[in-house]
């Protein structure tokens, strides 16, 4: 079997818990103040991809924190450091995933 270099994307459902870390891009042209934020994601269901641990660390790009009151369905890409990157919806700013 051939080994693929492509990341194994995950589509999961669960609850996000923000860690309230914010790393700004430092771009003086960015009036909204986009940056990287980190959260814990409590996985309740896996729709596709390999099963991750029940609690994983995720990073996402934006200008505000995602509300962590509701359960979410997310598409994630594994990062090299064990942190999953949140895929942005098509047409949005952030990590684009197929």
C-alpha cells in the first residue's frame, strides 16, 4: 500500500472550550485584528477520519473567539505539533481544507 503525505482530515461533533489565548498577526493593515486562538475540543462524535482522543487541542484563525455555548460540527486538519487546525468555511479567512 502507498503511504499518503496528505493530512487525515477529521469531521467531528462536540463542544469547544476556549482557552482565551490570542496571538495577533501583527499586520498594521488588518483593521479587525485577526489572530490565532487556541481551544480544547471535547469530541462526542466522529463523522470522518481517524478517531482522535476525547479531548483535543485546536487552533483557529479569526478576529473573535468562537462562542463555546453550543455544540459544533467542525472539520479539522492535524498539525505537526499534535494540535488540530480548524478548517474555515469556503470563502472565509483562515485555513482552507478540501
